[in-house]
C-alpha cells in the first residue's frame, strides 16, 4: 500500500512539472527572425534648382527728341514699292511689314567698284535746340539686317559746321550675321543741337543685285532727359 502511494505521488509530481513546462512554452514569445540584409537608406530629395529671373533691360532714359525733327542725308534712293524713303529715318516706324521698309537707304549704285575707304554716308538730325544727349539708337533694316555699316561714328555740333566726334565703333559684323537688334549707344556729358550718325566703312552685302556699297537704317533715335 505504501508503495502505491509513493508511485502516485511521483506520477502527480511529474504531471505538475509537465504542465508548468507547457505553460512556460505557451507564454514564451516566438522570436522574430532578424534579416541579415540591411534596409537601404532612402535617397535624399534633391533640392530644386532655383530659376533665376533675368534683370529687366533698362531702356533709354528720357524721350526720343529726334522724332519727326528736320533731317538731312548724304544720299538716298526712293523706292515706293519697297518703302525706302529718307523721310522714314525718324518717323517712329521701325518694322519691315510684308517687305515694305519704313527706313532710309543711301543711293543705290553710287559706290560700285569703289575702295571702301573712299565711301561714307551719313544722317544728320536737327534737334532744333541744344540737348543733353544720353542715348543714340540706330536700328538696322528689320528683315535681314543687311547694309548696317561695319565702322561708324557719332558727331555733334551746334552750328552744323564744327563737329565733335563723341563715339566711334569699328568691326561691327552684325550685318554679316543678319543681326536685327538695335545698336544702343550710351553717351555721357554730350550736348548738341545737331547729331550726325556716319558710316565710315560701308558694306556690299547683296552681290546678286550689284548695288555697290550701301548704308541702310530703319530708324535713328536720340534720347534726352531735358525738358
């Protein structure tokens, strides 16, 4: 009888130990597997390139005091069909519309076979009184830019006899490059009543017509802040 009781106690102890082990296994959390591959870092967001707004081009100060003022030209050709007329040199019209030029051309055929050093053409604007001149703008013809002089200068006078050269330019190749942009010439401490724009090295750009050396402008503008 004593042996039976001992056996029953042993079995009860074993059963209790088994239950405890089962509870421990049940309560123990399952380990989460750790990946050996590192998680890649996200690429940094690129900063957008700032857009630089160009500074506005400062226009000429003052008013165009050459507009519709008396003028003289060294020579001219009037072409009613094409629009060439000396009176267009300072009329405020610049564009070439459907082949019609609102501009001035020197005399066609005047300089054929002539040494370029012997050919000059000019425009004189009478401002009718003395002005302080800040800017002179010379516009090439607005279809091709041809026949804008390679070398040119600006002279001023108060009596149209004694001239002072206030600006010189050499090597302007815009005509060869069909450059339609205006030549904006800034001046300082320049005063005068008469302003002369003179081409000192002319061009023979259109060989198909054999017109010789020419000078052509769509418009000549002169700006002053004087009242």
